[in-house]
C-alpha cells in the first residue's frame, strides 16, 4: 500500500486540544457546557454511539446526561421531554439519537428541538442556514470530513468531489458545504445514489471520493482513479464468527484494493468516526458560548 493513512484519531485529538482552551474560558465564567442526549429504545449500534458521546464529554469535562426512554415511548411523550430541555437554561445542546422507533415521526421531532440547542444541525432552520451560506451549527459528520481533508492539505477548492450517498445526515449537507464559496468549499460536486446509472463512470472521475452509502464494498479498486483521496464514512457491522462479539466493522470502501490506487485514505475504524464525535463536542461548546453571551 502506498496511500497515506488519514488519521482521524490524531486530528480529533488536535481539535480537542483547541476546545480545551474554550472550555476553560467558559469554566472561568462558571459555565460547564451541557449536552443532553435522548435515546429511545435499545438499538445496539445506537447504544454504542450514545455511550461514546458520553465518554467524549467526560474526557473534556463537559456535563452530559443521557435520557433513556423505552421503545414504546409515544411521540407526545418524546416531545414533552424535548420541550422541557428547550426551557432548561442549564442544557446547552440537545441530541436525539437516530434512528427512532418507526412509530415516531423523526422529522417532526427534529423540528421540536430549539435551533440554538440543535447541536446535530438537523433542524430545518439550521439546514436552511447551511444551504444559504450563513451556517450556525454544522452537521457533525460532514464538518468532520471537511476538517480531515483540509487539515491534511487536500483542500476541495476546484476539485471534483464525488459523494456516494444522499442521506440527510451526510450526503446532502456535505454536498451543500462543499459547494459554498468558502476556503473549505469551492468544489465541483457530484452526488450519486441508488438510482445513479453507471456509478463507476462517475466515481472514476473523482479527485476526492466520499463514500457514505451504508453498504460494505460499495467502492472497489476498479472504481477509482490513481491518486484519488478517499474518505470512508461507512460503519457497517459484518457477521464474523471469529470475533467474540460476532461481527466486525467495515466501511463502504474495499480498503485493500482502493488503497493500492489512492493517494490517501481513511481507515474504518479510526477515520471519520472520531471526527463526528469531536465535532459534536465543538458544537456543544459553541452552543454554551452563544447561550452565555460569550460570542
Ligand atoms: N445516528 C447516526 N448518526 C447520527 C448523528 O450524527 N446524530 C444523531 N442524532 N443520530 C445519529
């Protein structure tokens, strides 16, 4: 393998060091940033993500509470919890872990979260601001991807970035960030999805390829050009009886074949994952600064 490994753990640590200074400044004013997470039901992956978010808060000495609700919680009950947190001045950030059980309307729930506490950046007001080029909270995974690219010197400016996946959490907001007239934007962007014809004709044109399809081996070595920079957003559980837990994690990219041709590539785990979490910490600190009048 000749590709440079893009180390998300290392970049996340650099960002944590920057955040510690801002947290110190808040603490000197008697403010501890508070992220409150709501988890509905017992989805195993969601439980892991929520506990990672809590640990990340603890590592930075942020206050974090997890509200665990049963899977049969009603829409109205969930709304009541969020409205209470909206009113509570000690809570700076509110995150409702997705996916929610199917009887709950997620879009409606997102709209209940106060936009100034929406540290996921999912509220339509925050999505609209992002599209308009006046962002407040940047969605965590897209912001993390852009930090990885820019901190490694792979600025998207003028590049053809091909995104595979059009989710509200990754593909759509990332495309919007990358086309902004900003130093970390100015890219030409193609968004591919399940109805795209001749996917590999498009992926082969990518200077920067971002895989966010949610399916292992969506991108293989024959689908990329030599020298491409590859960001793998996928986190897929693949059954594996040789592992004690019964599965291992794989990205959306076939690492072995793609890393033979890429100039740089993120590993899974240790690439985008740590970045998503640290960007959530950054948004929580920003929320605390805004709500305490510090910025
Ligand atoms: N589920 C998967 N990714 C995310 C995320 O970034 N935020 C929330 N709230 N739920 C998720």
